[in-house]
C-alpha cells in the first residue's frame, strides 16, 4: 500500500526520548538507500485518525525523511498492541542481539505496557510466584499468585517468543532493578553486551548484599562497566578523569574484590589504651622518687663539690638540668591547658 511519509508515525511503544534514534545508523541507511533504493521493509497499522503507525524501522523512516522521500509502498496490517511490541522486539533482537540497552528497553516497554493493561502476558504458574515480579516494578517480591500484574522471566520469554533467551531477559531485569532502585544510572549500561551487563549486575548485587552500601555498589558498577568498555574498545570512556582498569567477564569478580577492598579499607583502629588515669597518678607519685633514687645522691655530691668541677663539666650538667626542668615545666603547662573530652569522664570520680 502506498503511503505518504507525512502520514507515518512511530510505534506508540517506541520511547524515542528514552531510546533515541541512532545517528550512525541513519547515515548508513541514507547511503544504502541512495545506492540500492528503498526495499519497502517497513510494516504499519492504520489508526483511527487516518494515519499509520510503523511497527519497526524508525531509523529507516528518519533516513527516508532526510532524503526527502515523499511516498513509499509498504504492507499495512491490522496489528494489535501485542503484535506491535512483539514485532518491534524481534526486529531489534535480529539487528541488535548483543546490545544490553536494547534488551533493557524492550523488557521495560513490555512490563510498563503490561502494567497499563495494554499488553497481555501469560499468567505465571501458582508454584512459580516465588520468582515473580509485580508490574511495573522490576524487583522480585512477594506476589500473590492471583495478582493480575504478576510476571516472571518465563512469562516474558513466552510472550516475546523463541528469539528471546531467558538469560537475556533476566540480565535485563536485573539491570532495570538496579536503575529503578537508583543503585546505577542508565548510562552505566551504554555499549555493554548482554553478558557484560549480566556480570556487572551480578557483581554489583553481591557488593550491595555484602555491604548494604548503595553508593559504594553504584560506584563499583560504574567502574566495572567503564573497565569493560575500555577493554572492549581500547579507549577510555571516562573523559580521562579516572584510571580505569581493563575488566572482562572472566576477571570481573577479582577486580570487584580489589575495588571493594580499596573502597572499604579503613584506618586500623587505635590499640586499646591502658588505664590512662591510673597511669597519670603513677607518674605523679613516682616521678620525683625516681629522680631522687636514680640521680639524687650523685647530684647532691656533685653540687657539694661544685668548686672542683671543670668549666665544661659544670656547663654541660647545668644545661641538661635546665633542659630537664624545661621539659617538665612544658608538660605541666600542657596538662593545665588540656580540656577533657565531653564524652569522657574520670573513672576515679565515679565512685
């Protein structure tokens, strides 16, 4: 059916603000269309206002518009909302089968459409609700088996068809759960493959479980993802502001452990002090006695016969006595100036 491009609209389940068109893809399509013309590989459904919504091919439609194409001949079908989502999902899976962001966007679209009552997922079995989620959220929770909004990885897989593997759906749900709970930003998963995103979420959830620290888990997720992009592309993805370590799906656990230790390492607590009050009393009682016992008799004898001292010996002893006196005086003045900490009390005064 020949349709004017001005009458073609986007799939209502294609969130252009959240998942924008790809400029590189558009430019490549423009070059291809110029060389081989347009192959009519779009599909649309009619709307109530006389226009048409395409099921997939939004980059192609934009390429045609930029090339000033006015009319194309494409099939028009009476497609349900479920058909529109499944066709778009399977087209994306064929073209972007390794992009975690596309998988996340597809799963989010299905769950949100299911929550809004526009899409119809199979009901999970009664014994399967232990692993169920409740639309529109993405985290596993206690879900009543009779809930009309319960869904699982298996029901999503059944809904989308055989092209979607359960591990891809689970990886997307885990990433969406992290985004929903503000542990990680959506940009963390840009340019990651399914497996890379799966490993990032696994290690981040482990950090969160072990530490309970959301901010720490988010920082580690960002570093892991950045390291994976660096290892994949050979270029930095952080603007040169941080030193990123290459991360792969094979060394991610070890790197996470290293980062976890780096982030959580704290200064070792001070050793337990002895009874400082008793220690102070001991010094007070023993200081003069110790001086008298160690030096008192000899010092008195030297003073008694001071006239026989050489000039050097007299100056040397006098200087050291003055230094000792100064040291003791400074200690006494420091004690007088010191204020006790508000939380501390003298245990000797508690009795």
